[in-house]
């Protein structure tokens, strides 16, 4: 029974650490860019968009479609960086233990 007790204690510790990590994710900000930095977007660690910075030279009503595509590219770049950061933090938390396929954090 000692092993079961130790497993339960470890599970509780991991749950506490995961809650702390999720809280910290809201504070992390990661930026992504498109068009050589002319469009920059910043997301927090939960994938929420925080800022968009657009170089004034891009603001041309005739090019609105291009701008929209660049914003999408910038957001996707930042989101990929957030997901990589989450994977790194999870690896630290779990000691390299892989999550089951399809299981992602934050939940």
C-alpha cells in the first residue's frame, strides 16, 4: 500500500505543478512575425492574441487582402512558438514523460 500512497502523493504534486504552470502560461508572451517583421503579433502562453503591430508602409486600402494574409501568418507563427514553449515546459514538469497521443495542455 505504500506504493499506492506514494503514487497518489506524486499525482497530487503533479496536479499542483500543472496548475501553477497554467497560471504562468497566461503571463508568458511570445511574438511571431510575417513579411520580414513588418507584421508582428504577440500571443500569451494560452494562445490568446495580445498585440498586433503593423508597419505603416503596409496600410494601403488596395492591399487589404495581403494584410489580412500577413496577420494570419503572423498569428500562426506566434501560436507555433507558444506550442513549442508549452511542450518544453511540460517536458520539464513531467521529466520527459510523454503525454498520451491527443492529450494536449493547457486542457
